[in-house]
C-alpha cells in the first residue's frame, strides 16, 4: 500500500476560487445550525425539574432534564468545532491555494468537537459529581462553556491525550524487573 503524498497535484489539486467561495458559504451556514439549536434547547431552571416538551426544527419531543443537558453539551461541542472549522477555512481561504484534500477536515471538525465534549461531560459528571446529584443542581453554563472549549481545541486535546496515554502505558517506560536486571548484568560479565 502506498502512502498518499499531499503535494502530489494529481491527488490534491487546488480548488477553483468559485468553489472556495461556495465552500465558505456552506460552512458558514452549517456553523450557524448548532448556534440556533443551542438557543432553542437551552434549559430554563424550570426545564430541569422534569421532562419538558422541546420544539426544534418543526419537531416536538419530550426530553428529560439529563438528555437536555446532554444535547446542550453536544451542541456546544458542535459550536466549538464549528468555530475551529471557520478559523481553519479563514486561514486556508487567505492562502493562495486551497487543496482538495483539506475539505473533509472542515466537515469532520464539528462532529469531533461534539463527541469529545460529550465524552468530557460524561467523565466529569460521572467521576467528579456525587451520584445523587440531580440535573437541577448542574451548572449548565459551566458544562456548556467547557463543551465549546473542548470542541474548539479538540485536535490539540486529542494529540496531547494520545501523547500522555502513550507514554503512560508504554512498555519502554516501565522499570525492568529484578530478574531481567540480573540477566542483563550476568550477560555483561559483572
């Protein structure tokens, strides 16, 4: 299997400017979807007391307080990922050329932000809060802000976590056992 060279013009040709303008328009439109959904879903204090009716995009659902918080955190992660996506397209748009192989990353960034924001929420809510903590006592603003930040810095956070976990669980960093240390010293004639 051969590696794809991003500099290969046959694979990574530049996008024409009219396609770049269309891509920017589409991404701006898509970036506003989580914002609108978040505004419509954001719970009032009374909404966290019990299940409520949510109206979103012409549909109506009955949503429990816990699920409403999960949805808000996911949309906050989407919002952070969308912000990162718009920052990236801004940088690429001002460059003299935009490569075709950049385009999938624009669309992958917001969902990655949402997934990581939900994961972070589950870790914090499950690990640092007492089990009987109700949805009424959760600070939705704190989790929402954290979700936006996690979505915004998803790539940096995953790279750092990969480094930390890679070094923490690497067999090279483990101390040699006494048997292997003795075998090594006897092999050198010590």
